[in-house]
C-alpha cells in the first residue's frame, strides 16, 4: 500500500510540487491577462461611445464653463460643426462662449454666430446680430457685407442698396453690387412694365458692361427682338445656354450668319447647315454626328472666383458671394426630350 504514496522527503515530491506551482501560476496569469484584455475593450467601447452621440446643450454648457479647453479650441470645434452642416451645435457653442468667454473676443464670436445664423437660413436672427455689432462698431465692413447679403436674401433690395453708402465711405468698391442690386430691385418690382424694365436694365448693362447673363436672360425671355438688337457678339460664349434654348421662330438669322460661333451653335442644334466643323469639341461632335443619334448639349456653371460648380445658372455665387462670375461649361448628353417626344408620337 505504501508504494502508492511518496514520502515527504522523497525528491520526487519536490518536483511534483514545483510543477503544480508552475501550473497554478500559469493558470492565474492567463486568466488575469484575459480579464485585463476584456476590461481594455470595455474601456475603449466606453471611450468611443462618447463620440457617437453629440453632447447635449447642458453638457456643452458644463464643458465650456469648466474652461478645460481654450476658447480657440471651442471655436475650431464650432467651425467643424458648421462645415458638416450641424449648425445647431455650432450656434449653441457660440452662444455659450458669448456668455462665459473672454470679453476681448466677444465681437469676433458675435460675428461668427451671425455668419452661422445666415448659413443656417435664420435670416432675421442673423440680421439682429449684425445690427447689434454695427451699433457698437459701425465701421465693420465684414458685418456690413453680411447685412447686405441678408437683405438680398430677404428680397429687400432697397435696404441692401442703403448698406452700400457706408461701404462706399469705407472706400470699398461698390460698383458691381450697386448695378446688381438696382437690376434685382427693377426685376422684382411688380408695378413697373416689362418695356420699362428692359430699357432700364439695358441702361445699367451699358453703363457697367457687366451683368450680361442677368440682363440678356430676362430680355431674351420677354422680348427676343430687343435682345438681338442689343446683342454683343463678344459675349456670345457667356450666353451659350440661353442661345441654345431660344425657339427657332425667335432667332435673328442676319446676326447669326455674321458670327462664326453662332453659325456653329445653330448648325449643331440642327436649325441651319452653315458649318461643317467647330473648334469647340462639343459643337464639332454634334455637327458631324448622325442626326438620328439622340445627343444634345447640357450645361453646368463654374464660379470663376472660387471654382465651385453648380448645375444651375447664378448671378451671385452662393459660396464666395461674388457677382457675375458664372462661366458656362458645355458637355454632351442624351437628348431625353427627343426620346420623350418620339415616344409620344408613337402613341398617336
Ligand atoms: Zn464663387
């Protein structure tokens, strides 16, 4: 029986104890490492969760009041919220900074708040902010510029024109703004006849030699004869989309025959056969294309000042706020209108 037991003093007993100890230590260190790893993941989950939800208004208030982040960091954060279109959070930050922030930065923060209200479309609130700024610092051209844009968006062109006076006193160039706002005031006045509008628009256009698109888009729409009479051949490429869409009955072939670009344009359209090639790639393709192929021109509009591309024509760029900087770009596309009219004819 004794052969199954190992004596206490037996060297084999020591070796067994040694291996048992190694096993226990390995076992515990394995479980400790596993537990720690799990805790790490949980900590990371808790950390990342903070960023998946935005801080509430009260959380922001506490965070800003604590002063752990500098005012500049908060402004940078608000700016990135604005960039991502989250105007609400950005406005909350600016409002809180105005309450607890450094008084030396009050005017700058107020300006940023007004700008964000304007971008978010809260025009009345933005107007109040800029008026408050100008009450204390009337010689602030940036605030005057925004106030002008706000009135323009509100279609209150007379008030927008009033802003030009202090801007002029600050030696800012107001020539194009003045011509543009006068033209917009004219076009939106329901009491003025179309004929008067056409004459006065032409007067503004001739005095500045700008606003070609705004002027001719309106005149070609209401009185193509007058538009052709005052047509400037050097501006033809600025108006290519308007010219492309004019009804055939409203064309002035005497003028078209004198201008090579117009001859190419209307040959590409299929109205005349007066050009066999063009230096403009899109027109050249259309001139030499089999007429049974459904292809036409499409247009997009690039701001010459900030290079922003728009699918529609504009007189003032909504990104950089420059006036009369739109440039038309041509491209070839499928003629859906032709498809549609052919389908309709097949049902008759
Ligand atoms: Zn622009």
